[in-house]
C-alpha cells in the first residue's frame, strides 16, 4: 500500500526527485500513524481509498513542515508570497484527518450526561 500512497502524494503535491527517499519514509510513517488511530473494528482495507488519500496528505504535511517558505515575487502592484511551511503542514494534516474522520477513533473527547 505504501507505493499507492506515494503515487497519490506525487499526484497531489509537487515532489522533487531529491525528496523521494523522504517521501517514502513519510508515507510509511503516515500509514503507521493513521492505522494506529483507526477505530478498533476498522482495518485500513475497509476504507482503503480514504486511507490512501489521508496518508498521502499526511506525508505531504511532513514535507511541507520541512520547508522554510518565505519566497516572494512582486510584479507591479501584484505580490505573490509563498505560505509558511508550518501553516501548510497544519492545513494538510487537517485535510488528512477530515478525509479519514469517519473511521478514526475518538481522541480523548466525550460528552457526559449531567445529573439532574
């Protein structure tokens, strides 16, 4: 499944040839992290398409976190500025968790009844 995750990550984001080794490691780490967060009765194969997509987003978040960003280009009155790597990483992680949300276990939050 790691190869499928890597293919998906390549199709979703810009991955330089020099980042392939890092991408593979990040895909494996994303796969392990998200498999560990699935509800006990759910296997990654049960939600395979969403799982692959979420792992790809999470791997790209890892790549984005390592970028320094800050590139800026101005032409006349128009300025294009590269976003912050940490902000992009957080957005990609949120996207991954949103895609896989229906199959993820709760993370320490629960409603409790109030006596009365």
